[in-house]
């Protein structure tokens, strides 16, 4: 019987397919005791399962590339670190060797012990790591019984689940899954961001789908509206085919914008930059006519290894990025690493109480100054091959900026003495993602050549809401009056100082936010190449002067509903 269900669209696109329902993972294992003679065999069985899990994740990690290497790899690296955690492994061995439990029941007991620790933490970020623990435990348990650890998709299927880990997304798409529907989740989570980069339709927060959808049901999923049709009617199927034809037509029209200028209807040129971290990203940005790279991430050089990259290795990567953009500026962000990211090099601190607010970004770079100098030398050397800009993350005030500028000046001086080719000028900028920096930008804008607003972290810190915590999905939103007023203030400060300001967070990649950002005075967008043409089209359909005349009205909105009404009237 036809049923209509509603969720929140998190990744655009429509899909028609059979439902594959995956119930929430629960390690429901009965108590099992073993004899003293069975202990060693049971330990070997457990260790083999752990080793198989570790090898499986390493194999998946080596097969990732491009944007997936960062988005998925971060989670796989974190899961690998959990597998090496003595608290997990020693506890399991003790439960088998001393208490003489079977490996399955020991796994359940140790999971429950560690889960109690996570659940007892006050910090929302660390609480959210419980999902990672369950993912790792589930993989080990599957290997104990030689079962497949990842959900096997079949071409044409739509996965229906309570939630989906980012590390599963690429596998599911490769297996032919055409869409995902989850009972939980947030449209701004890492999983949702990855689904958008994969162009995989995703609906989140669809309550009761696990109770109302059965294996084999035919579904139509609309990732724009969040609508799910169970056992669609003939009329639903006609409407779906019509949407697919429109989508195909839209893609052909977008293709024609590759060589078109990024210019508003009233003749204002807008700078459209690309975010990148791989050769594939750079090639795509170049082909789509990006004006340059607004953010080249460097963390990928540090995350998937146990040794630090030396100057020569970093130089070659940065040089190749510069050459790949053929004279268009490349903005290289210095290391944005901290204990919130999986790091095996020993560079980041272990066991920080609150890693999201800890020693990360520029704070870590200034503490590990020798490593920072190596990176600055590599970036400066790359500037001899084309226009390079240096972007420093996580700054909070003037003192940090002065410290970095001094280091960069000293490094450049050393390179010139060594007869290395370095550009006459290397523009220097900072990321505005700490609220204190946003409020105090007028006090250090004289020290920088440009600003880049990282809205993902800025919104998270400003609203004290973890974007990966699905319980806070409605709270974590850039459509908050405080967020918009702060964005406007930073953009206006840059304009008054004649310093370019870009937005490089998720909202810059969403064409729905284009009128809002133009109204706030933005004229530089930095985004993943996957949505560059859609954003260019939205800019070309906008009248910037008309939007600027509505800025005051936008900033007077008292709540999210008021901002959404403004967006509807501006579209």
C-alpha cells in the first residue's frame, strides 16, 4: 500500500529502488564460559579477528583517493587507533584469560564498559565517539564469525538504516546503492557532506522508517524535499521520471557554464574559488573555470602515516598544485591538525580533554615550530612556480598572527640566502573560525592580505553545537541571527580595509545560500568543485544590487523562520 514518509533532505537527487533495511546494531550475545584448556584457542580466535579488521580497514584506506581520502580516511584512521587502544585489547584478553569468557561475550562486556565511560563524559564531541566504538566492535564481531562487516548493497537498492558511518558511504555507492534513508543523522554531519560530494541522494531524520519500511519495498527517495514514497503509485512513477528528465536537462545546462564568467545579472564579477587536496580536485577545479584554489588542505600529508613528511616531499606536492592551476592563485592552508583527528605521527597531543578546543591549527604549529618551519619553507619554495597564498587556521588574535608572520619572513630570508627561487610577495591570510577572532578582526586586519571564513567551525563554536550530534541538528545551523550578523561584520571589516574576504565552509557550496551571502556583502566563494557550476548559476541568476538593498531587512530577522522567509522572498 502506498505510504508517504517525511525526513530532511541532506543530499540532492532522486532515486527509485528496492529497500534494503538494516536494523540498528546490537551486540546481543549470551554469556558463555570456556575451560582453561580453551583459553589459548579463544585468544587466538579473537586476535585473528582483530588483525583481520585492521587489515580490512587498511585495505580500504589504500583504495581511497581525492576528497574521499580525507572525509572517509579520517574515520578509518580513528577506527584503526581504537583497534590499537590498550584499554580495549588488554581488557578483552583479561576477560578471556582470567574470567574465562568466550570471545563474543568478552567483546560485549568490554564494549559496555567503554561505552559507559563515553556516556559519562560531559563533552558532546567525545560522547559522539561511541558510534566509532560500536563500528569497530561490530567489525571485530563480524570477523569472529567470518561474516561480511559492511552492508552489502545490490545495484538498484536503497539502504534504510538508523544511521550510516562516513566510512561506509563510498563502499555502498560502489556496490550500486542508489540512495540512503536514515532514521537519525543531521544534514550537516560528515556523512551528509560526503554524500553530497558523491552525489548520492540522502534523506536523514526520517522517523519511524525502520518500522514502516520492509525489505524489498519499492521506494522513491527525494533528497531535495526529504520525501520518501513507499510502494509508489503510477502517478508517483510518472512524477519521478519527469524529475529525472529535468535533472538530466539541468546537468546539460550546467555543463554550458564551464567557460562562462561568474557574474551577477547586474554585472558584478564574483570570485569563485575551489577547495582541494588532491590532483583530481585540482584538475576538476581547473576544468570548471575556478578562479584559483581558495583552500588547499595539507593535513592529508600527515594523517595516513607514522612518519612526518619532509620538506622535499611537501614542496613537490605544493609545487604540483601550483603548476596544476596554470597561473591561477593557490591558497595553501598550513597544517590544521589536532587531537580531534586521527594522527599516528605523534605530532598532535594524545588524550586532550576537549580536542575540538585544544592544541590544534596554528596553536599546534607554533608549539611544533621546527615542523612548522619545514612546512613554511616548502610553501615558500612552491611560490617560485606561480602565485601562492599562505592561509593560517584557528587563529584567535593578533599575537599568533605576528608570530607566524615573523616565522614566514625568517624562512623566506633563509631561502633567498640559499639562492632558492621565492616569489617577491607571498600574500598572507588567516581563517576566521574562532568567534573571538571574528569579533576582534578589526584589531588585526592590518596584518593580513586576505581573510577566509570557515563557517563550519565558526557556527559550531558560536552556537556551542556539535554538527555531528544528531540531537542538535536543528540547533546547528548558519541560519541563526547571531551567525549572520557576525558574518556581515567580518565581511564589512574586510571591505573597509580593502582586504578580500572569502567564505570556505559548507554554506559557500550550497546554491540556496548564494542570495544570502551576496546580501551580506560577500564577493568570494571557496567550495568543493562538485557544486561549483551550481553555485555559478545561482550567482549569475542573482541581482547583487537588489540583494544588498535588502541587507538591513535580513539582519533584522529575529529567528531562523524570519531568515528563511527572507530567503524565500529573495529567490
